[in-house]
C-alpha cells in the first residue's frame, strides 16, 4: 500500500456508500463480496451502513480484489467529505447557524445521500464565490462532471493512443500526419490565414471550403493541438457522445462546454499518448520542460495532462492544477485524483507563491506549503501567455499552479534541493475559509467564526475571532 493509501487508512474512514457502489458495479451480492474479502456478510453490511469504519487490512483487500485506488474511497465521500462541506457552510447564508464538526460527521455517516444532495444543489447554484445566483453555472456543472471521473476518461485516452500509434508509423511529424489524415480520410485541408483575415479567431472550420483555418499567430504546439481537436470531433465523436449522454445535462451550454472539453482532452492525449507519456514522466522525474520538448507541447498542456494519469494498473502521480489571473480569479481548476483542497477551494491564500509567478514571467516558483489540516504539498507555478495577440493589443497573462502531495514528491525534478520534511509555508484556502490566527496577511475574518473587537489591544492581524 502506497503512502497516499496509508493516509486514507490511518484515519477513521466511514465510506459505506463508496463500498456499496463498488460492490454494485462489480455485480455482487453482499455475501459474494464478503466472501471475496474473507469477512462476514454481517460485517460488510455494517460497513455499508457506515456503522463500522474501514480498517487498513480491509482497505488492502479491497484494492487487491477489485483493482482500484484506495484514495478513491476518501475522494468519494459525500460532498467531498467533512472539510468540503464545512467550506460550503462558510457561505453568508449560513452565518447564523452553529454547526460543529461532530454534527457534520454524524450527518455524513447517517445520511450520505442527503449530504451529497446538499453539496450538488449548493454547487449548481453557483455558491462559494460570494453569494448565490439563480441561474445554474455551466462551468461549475462541467467541472463537477470532470472531477466525478477524477479527470481521466479511459475510452478517449485509448482511442487517442491508437490513432497516435497509427500516425507515428506514418510520419515523425505529428502536425503533418494529422493534417494528412484530415485531408485523405475526411477531405479537410488545413490553411494558415493572416491575422488580418481572422483578427478575432484562432481556429475556424469552414465546411463550405472544406478547410480547417488556423490563425498565423498560433505557435507549433497550438497548431498541432487545434488540428488534433478537429480530428477528435470527427473520429472520437462516438466516445464524446457517450460521455455527454452519460452526464445527462439539461443545460445546453453545459453540454456543449463538456463536449469541447472532451475534444480538448482527446487532442492532448493524441499529442501525449498515455503509455509513452507516463514512461517519459517517470524517466525524467516529471521534468515539465523536457516533456514539453519531447512531445511538442506547451507548458499548460503538459501541466493539465499530468492531472489525468489515472489508468488502472498504470497510474501516474496524483497532481492538481489551477490557473489564475492577476486578480486571483481562477479559470481552470483540476483536482484529478489528488483530492487537493487547493484545487477545490474557490479562493486562494496570498502566501501561496502562485501569485508571485507574475513577478518573474516564465520562471518556476517552487514552494512547500502546509494546510491547516497538516497536509503538505509541493507546488510549482509559472506564467503562461496565450497566443493570438497582435502588436499593441491587450496581452493576456495567467499563472499556472501545479502540485502534488509532499510524500509523493521525492522523485520530482523540481523537488531537487527542497527539504520535503523541513519547514513549509503555512497557508489557508482563502481568508474567509482560513482559521489561522495572527496572520499578518489576513484581509478578512473567517466566515465560520465570530469577529471579536478589543479596543485595548491590537494584534498582528486586524481581525481577531472566537473559537467554535
């Protein structure tokens, strides 16, 4: 059992709903599953009813008998678990309620379905960013579906890998091979157009002219990605349709957004085929710059791909990724299999150096951080600049943050020189969700605590607050 699984086993884990779902997926009765695990049916029944925690021994048996990642049990807790539910309860609408951790634990154990329903309803209404809106948020809806799959879509990955192997046999130039496949098999040619012709577009499919038209402002990696995206819409249509149908979105915008994401996923998987990419990751210590050059991809493309390596029997390290602008607003958040609160949280801590990336464009900012629950993460951040800009136009700039649990980080190239057992920067999940006291950087009191004012004293922080 690896360290991540051990952390799951070391705490009292009530995950009856997850075990029940695993059993039903395998098509087993309680008696049959109990027999496979060498336990009594009555004991399994108690586990499924959350009246008994899962022991470390049973966790190992489950992993061996059903070939799954033990961390999935923790990730599958209703609403993301107690901490994730607590973050939702920091919304101002709940300010008059005093719900302690014990109550939440009892709720999740006694009514996991109700807790999950609360979390889904809360997220669907767009909460967690400063209030509730009446309209559903298609971005949040799609993100939740992506996280339900833990960022990995096996059918798309397999289809992309098969086509990548076919293209590799035909030519060493992936962009040229995709272009040739589009031309011969689908009667589509790629045409690079001047920015004056497509001033506001990077890619356009002209079916009348049978052309995939790309802007001249795109670099080689972006042109390859755009061509692969078009191939996905044609040759991975069945897989994309099946995944979109399974999501069963009623919102048309969410459905289209998911389909676009899935086509992008296929494009990245075509550029970085799973088996070859994972071998390269392990051989280079996940050296992102080397991976960029080896696979002809951009920094952000590689960073995102690292969050998807969850094939059964061939898993990569569980990375998370976020992308923010200078105002701290996130435009991408992928937790993958990491379960990282840093990706789940709607806000970020100013002490996390992802914000410092803007001070040194293009340079890597590596930092060991520790959250309030004691979890330690090795993170790195770097700026990225989207293409498609003409001289004199507004230049967009983002910071991409990537991280992995510190106990997984020993072999990483960007961990060299970092004492993973040494001092880490204590950070939170944004001031409104953070309960650290005496933080000089605090800009707001936590929602979950009552603000206290003492006119005779002034501490390091302008905001002091009471306990539970």
